[in-house]
């Protein structure tokens, strides 16, 4: 009867194939799971990325090692960033702890923004989960991102490695700015971006 997809580009892709009963419905988060935690030991770090290793992510994250980078997820021990890998995050609780212990969280999508399938417009679950955890976030720009968060006051975005480095540097160095980002994005998420909101839609 109805198909819901997580990105506006995917709606257009389905439409081109003649599927007319498709609607855009973003992913979200569960605030009973994705919430602020007190993180210590290996879960405490300046800059954190949690997700699978890919060549694009490796290239971008290589720019951040000077800020105290910690990586979590499969595949990192086989890359040039192996020394920054702290584990593979076998469960959701560890994922939450990893980002809860970050001064700044980094979010790099698996798909490029111009991915021909239309997937590049969509935002990932990590966007909402990190916001609910209460960590300031630097995320690669997506076409759909302004539908969910305001750049500059709720999240920071980048399109190049140079921009990523600049955004992370500012967020690490400016305490009040960083805290404002985290507070604003968490409040927005709890108002609009939980799975209860998605199910109501």
C-alpha cells in the first residue's frame, strides 16, 4: 500500500521506476537507549568515530589524528589508522558509550553525497543517535540534512577534508560553542526525531 524510504533522493529514484506510492520517512533514535552517559577509560576521547572502516572514511579521518582520535568499529585494524582503533563495538551499549565519551563526535556517511542510487541525499541513524546522546557532531553534508537540523547551531557540516579539520578544531577548542551545539541538537531530537515520532507519521 505504501513504501517509506529514508531519503528524498530515493523517493525520486522509485518514482522514475514507476513506484508512485513512495513517501519520505527519515530514520530516528530511541532516547531510552541513545542518551547521555558518563564514559571513562577507553571510552573517553577527544574525537570519536564509530563505524566500519572504508577508504573514504580512512582518508578523511587521517586529518584528525592530531586532535586525539579514537576509532571504533570493524576493519580499522587493517588500515593506516590501526593504532587509533580501540575496539569493534560488539553491542549497542558500547556504541553509546563510545560517543558519550567524546568531546566531539564525527559522522561520515557510507555513501557519497552524489551517489547515483539516490542514497546520497539521506542521513543515517547515527545523526539522530549522536544528537540524542548529547555529543556535538561534525557530519558530512547531505541534501536532506537541513530538513532535520540547522547547520551551525545544532550540527556542523563539511564537504572537504579541510573543512572537516576546521570544524573539529573549532569544536574541540571552544567549550561554550560545543556545549551549545550538543544541547540544541539533543533538544531538537527529543522534540522531533525519535522513533515514536516516526511511527506517528
